[in-house]
C-alpha cells in the first residue's frame, strides 16, 4: 500500500514498502527517517516513526485510523484564531525568540497556517479549533513532528509547542495586523574589507575553489544548507526552478551542505542521495558537520551563520548583492509568493547588467 503524508495542501509520498521481520518499512524520500508499520488493516495502522539523525528520543510510536468522520461542526468558536498574531516563544527567558502566527479558520472549525520566525517558518500547520477557543495545530514532514496546543482568548493567544519527544516550550501572543520580524536581509552580512571565498570538496572528493572560472562574470547564488532541514528543502526546490529557468542566461548556483554524519564519506553520500532524489541540477559541495558554529567558521568573512539555510547572491562582478537568513517557504502563502516574485525580478535585473 502507498502511504501519503498530508499537511494541509502539502503531500509527501513515501517510498515503496519493504517487508521486514519486524514490520513493513516506508522510507521518506528526502530525509533519513522511516515508518515501521507493525499492524496494517483497512482501518488502522500501528507502528513507529524512526528519525535516524536524532541520537536521543528519535523513535516515536504512532497509531493511525482511517478518517471517515465528515460531520459538520455547527457550534461557532467563541474567539477565532483567524488573523495575524505577534508571538513570543519561550517568553521571559534567555532563549526567547519572536515569531508571527498567521492562521485561517475554514469549514468544520478546521484551521491552517504557520508560525514565521527570523530563521524560517514551521511549514504547513493544520488542525482544529474548539468552541471554547482551544486549538491544536500539527505538522509531520519526515524530519520533524510539530504539535502546537493552546487557547485563544479575545485578542491574546497562548500555548505549548512540542517538537517530537525531545523539546517543548510555551508561547504567548497578541493580535496585531502590523506585526513584523527583523528584516531577513540584514541579519547576516559581509564583514568590512573581507573577500567572500572558500574551498570545499565536491561529492567525489575533488577540490572546489570559489570563486572560479565557472562563476566568473555570472550571477551566482551560494546556498548554505543541510539535507536534514525542511526549510532548506523548500528553498532547494525553488532554487532548482531558478536554475532551470535562468542558467542558460548566466545564473549559477553552488550549494554547501552541512550534514549529521561525522565523516566526509558519509556526508558526501547523504548529499549525493539528496541531489539525486530532488534532481538538483547545480553543484553541491560538502561543508562538514551540521553545526552553525562550523559553518560560521568556514564562512568567516560573514558576521555569522545563524540559520540553515542561508543564501548569498552575487552580481556578475562578484559583489554581494544580498544575503538571506532562513527561508519562509510555501506554507507562508502570500509571503512566499512575494519572495518568489521579488527574487525572480532581481535576478533578471542582475542578468541584464
């Protein structure tokens, strides 16, 4: 049987099943994780989700039932989650960080939307809001399993954010149509009097120096990613479209991947699979282990790498035009659509210079 994970409008089709003694295994295509189904009938599934990249608490049991309940919820919600919310995660702590919640309530009290942060969004969240204002939102993409539970009361929102079994924190917020985050193009910048250059290995182990003849005189994007990162996946899919549309006009893209395994061979294998699975047509290099401090050390000419992904756009003269920290993908709706339009327009302008 085929398994398709649905997060709102997103659909994730798992690989063909493999029968083992301990159950039927369904691998995710993009991530180093899989489902083990121990019991499988027409009405239910019981098993485990295994995330091999998480050393602790990387196994979560699940129970799934075939959804046949389409009854209408006629009782109205007292205070709707609809709208834009100015949110703080881990408030009153040293690890607090700002976010924006954008949600819509549909039929049968269904809700959808996402939280945007300064390092990316929490992707396609869907759930329900009850008549008393309480709600839940969740997302499962193969790399993360997110659950947000809370309550809306007049113009305030509160709740708890669970990321798998390993982490949780609370959050609070207020309704604010003018809520805004820091400009993502100002968080990472090129230090004064520094030259952007690096030397990394290609997937076959050969050296790759940037800049080089293949990027000289071309508009170029350097993309700092990890194959384990869903926001990186969203960005890579968009960059693939950019490359296919503009490469023949002079656009080059070079990705540098930071991976969970420790050794070069294993890191290269992970990125090779990522490149083949997504059909990435541009160069992918091995950066090292999946740590922001490692990436910051490699790209010392920048103030820091505070998020995967981070992308650097160069004009034909090799000058840095802009640096984007994080990525807000298609789960953010119009915000993503505006980014796509603005980026395409900017690249077209740079290609004409």
